[in-house]
């Protein structure tokens, strides 16, 4: 008979490190989830390391700024790894002429990188963080553009593969 799990401790009592997702677990984009934050703080108090992992296209510092804005307690984690961090590493080692596909708010991801933002025809790689306008556009709008990149066999990195982002409730 499977046992009913009632709290995080039952799953992690023998773990040295906890990996925890962010959006939908720590917060909903507007408010922190108090029970999750308290469970992670308790894990840290027991000596477990808590590493937050997220497919946010921002570097960890951007996630920390968001936490500060919405009130996530900084005592609930030891470190944060984002897809933005991984993307920065990949582009620091890869092609330098890139086409950026994403909203203006994600342009900070390429700041400080040794890359040149170019038109689609001159691109040697593609960085996607989402649609240019994720409030009104649909992925289908980009079919021809993406098929052209695929036909040229360009490396493509999607730093935020969400199909839908839910905010608040």
C-alpha cells in the first residue's frame, strides 16, 4: 500500500540537496506561496542545500529582483540556476551573429555577451525567449521564419520553452 505523503520532509529526509522549481511552486508570478517557502526554509535549517531551478530566460539576478518585488523570502534558497544562465554560457562559446526572437523585456539576456544581433538572413544562430508580443501573438505567426532557420540548420536555443504562462490565479 503506498504511503500518503503529507510534507516535504517525508520525501527529503535523506537528501543533502533539494532541487526546486520556481514558477508555480515558489510563486505564481504575483504572490509567493507561503507553505512552499516555509518548507524550503525548514530544509535549509536542517542543513540541506536548496537550489532553485527555473526556465526563466533571465540570469539568476533577474529572478532575485523579481523575488524582491513580490516578497519571496531570500532565506528559502542557497542558489538559483536559470535557463538564462545556461543560455549565456552556450552563447559565450557559440556563434556570435544571432537573431533574437523574444519580447523587449528579455533583451537583458544578451547584454554583456560578445554577440551581434542581426537580421534573420545574417544569423548564424537563433536565441528565442518567447514571442515578440506574448499577449497578442500566436506561435503560428512565426512558422515561416522558424522553418527558414531549420532549413539552414542554424543552432536554435529556446531559453524559455513555456507554451503558456499563468500569472496569479
